[in-house]
C-alpha cells in the first residue's frame, strides 16, 4: 500500500492568547496591531495533531501548507518537529489580507501543484479573523467530500471516518478519499515538542520551499481583499477588581461574604 | 422582488429563538420600503411555515423533501442552493450556529458570493445599498465592518444580539419549491448519531470554570466540590472551562466557555486558573459578577473581574469549600 498523502493547512498568526494590553487598533490603516509572538493558529495545530496520529496508525506523508503575505519558516518549522514530512510556504505580498474565498482559491492552486492527495485537514477557524470559512470553501472548490468539525479522525480502506461534533453529541460520518475535514479542538492539543528538537529543526539546514502567486499559477485579478470598511476597538470590558488580602483562610472568608451578599 | 431572505430553523417543533432574532434583524434591514422572506427546509415544514407566516413576512418558501429529514449537509446545501437561485434574494441571513456555520461558507462558494460570519450588527450603506457587516475579529480585540461584493449578500448572525421579532399580522404568501435532490448527492454519509448528556451552561446561575492553571485533570474534582458547596445557596451551579482544558483532554467540550464554546452571562462566574484569552473573555464578560482565582496578578482575567484572589487554587478552593459548608 502506498503512503497516504495528507495536506494540513496551517496559518501563522499573532498569538491569540496574548494579553489585552498587547493589542491595539489602527483605525486609519485598518490594522489590528498585536505586539505578540507569531504562532500557528490553535485549531490548525489541532489539525496537525490529527494528521500525525493518522500517520502513527498507518503509513502517511504529511505536507503542511501555509499561506500569507509574510510567512516565517521559524514559526512553521515546528510542524516538521511535530511530525510533518514537508513544509511549503505560500508567500506573496498579494496574499496579504485576502478574503476567505480568495485564500481558498490560492490554497487550491497550491494543492493542485502538490499533485495527488488523499486527505486535507484544516482548523475549523483561524484565531485572528475567526471567519471559519477557508476550509469549507477549499473543499467546495476542489469538489471533494467535506466534513466539518471533527473531534476524531481515522482512515480505513480508502475512506475517512470522522466523529463530527454536534451540539448534543456526535455523528459518525464516512466519506471516500480524497476528502477534506475541518478539525475542532476536541481532537486535542498538538503534542509536546522538546526545546532541543525544536531548535534543531529551526537551525536545521533543510531548505523550505516558498511558492509565490506566480509559482502556483494564480492571477492577481482573481484575488480579492477582505473588504474592511472600518475598524474600531471593542467596548471596554474592564472592571475594577478588588483583590482580597490575607491568608488563604482569610481570603476564603471574605470571598464567602461576597458570595452570600450576591445571593 | 426579495430583499432579505432568512433561513429559518426549527427546534422541537417550533421556530428556533435564533430564527426569531433573524426576523428582527431582517425586518430592521429591509426598513420601511421592503420586507423579509423566510425559507424553511425539511421533510415536513407546514407547521413551522404557518408559524413563520404569523410574523408577517412577505413570503414563506417551503422546501420540502423526504431526504431533508435531519440535517444532511450535502443535501441541505443542494436544496438551499436551488432555492436561492430561484428566489434571488439580495441579502441572505442565517444563524451563526451549527447549520449556518457549515452551510454558509459552502453556499457562498457555490453562489460565487461572499459571506461574513458571526455578525453582531447589520445595516445598509445608504450610498450604494450594500450590506455593512459588523463582526468582532481577533477573538474580539477589534470590531470590523466589512463590505463585500456579490449577491446574495450573506451573513451569519451571532445569537442574542438582535431582539426576537414580535408576531405581526400574517398575510404573506406561501410558495413551495420542489428541490431536485437524490441520494447520489450524499458525499459524506452519516453512519450513526450518538446523543450525549451535555451541560446547558447558559442555564446556570453560577458557573465555576477551570483552565490551564489547574495543571491537571484532577483539578476539576476540586472545582466540583466548590460547585457542590455553592449549590446549597445558589441552586443551579455548573462547571465551565477554557478551550485549553478541552484541548488537554481534561474535560468535554460542552463545558467550554467562549467564542467557539458557549456564550454565557450567569449571576456569578468563578474563573479558576484561567488567564483570560480574549476568545474566552468574550464568552463570559457579561456575567453579572466575576470572581477570579489565579496565581498571576497580571493576567487578563483580573482586568475583567469584580473580585480577585491571587493564590494557588489548591490552597484557596478547599478553604472556600469549608467556609461555605459552615455558613450554609
């Protein structure tokens, strides 16, 4: 049996778990400025974890595709350390701030350039724009079966078997390969990667291919921007926090008083 | 002429509350000059269609087919696509919930238009009549307004931001659309639906929630003790959690609070070992009182809390349980 070919789409974003104080809005230039390290979008890490588990269960080759205006292979080499076999950057100024449809179209072009594949995994949504569209649109554009919100994924006899999260349980869904599955966080977090392994991968001599718009054969005219017409800061959510002092017993006593006063 | 079309959803035999909110949004969008219409999919939708008609839409479109029993995404998508091509709405709204989250992007792609998800406000640009779609981005760190090309102009709408529409006088027409669907269109086949007991976090008076700061799965046992001690004075107390706690496999996702979990506003929210990523905060920041327990005094959670305890939860929670037992 030949190795299963899996493609994982992973987006690089500023750390969405960053403290509030690190985020500001530049309304004039329509930019959200996040003064935080770049990371892989959390649900995309879940998708990669799902791929690595499939690889552990059977012979598989994992390619990671990452699209953006500027993509850092330092951040994304983590995917190789976690078990991906290949990392391809899709990097072009023209890829900056694309709408979901155009992002999916560019990814489709890259998928076609990669060639044969069996399974595409994406996160359910990205942690920056929280749109939740690119994976599903990519499935539509490629005209392949699409399963949304996986909490468990396995490949058996040319089919993908998915436990799809429902509001009140789950559904077991089966689709023939090739197929696309969007991954939810119930899959579990990306495995731990030791610092040594991580540094070795970052400093490694391995060269990472970077494809431009032209390399994947996409015309700039076919790409649309997100169409932001204005950007603002959210209403202030802050409250004046009263810190309770003293020993744990004293703090507990004060907190119980607070609770009882709210009854 | 159809200005605003709303995909209505049925829950336990009647229109979902989220659908009534969409009617409110649709009516407001259409303004004085236009109206809104409703599309219903299912195997039998007559009851729901009559109910929808009582809210005063221009038209109720019934898309009935035996294969539309239950939500099979491939078939619902095909049927809805056909309905949209026939109705040609200018604007199409869906709830940002299970069905809309999946159908929205796929339908937008098939109709070659653009969708904005999870909108908290909608209005028409008076200059060009285009839909202005307001949506929180960066997990809620910023609010963006989008204007996109294509028709229908599509949006999924966040729960509880629009008031439900009041029933009006029903005089609208009912139109039947016969979808051309068959079993060969099913690409992802459902083998089994497994119901699980899930917590209805949005019904809780008090939520005791844990995050990465618990350090281990067993931390939730301590939180359950606290929840139990709070049940006597408060009644409906449930356990919540952050996304990280689910990712780590400590607790099931029905307990998750935040952007991709449940959005709640209980009387009291007790956040234990949750630093407060913005995607979590947006799900609980409207709680009436917020109590934070965390070892890091600089964490986000204290900034949105009314009361804070900077202490190891393993010290403070047992003490709290003891004191609560004493007073109640």
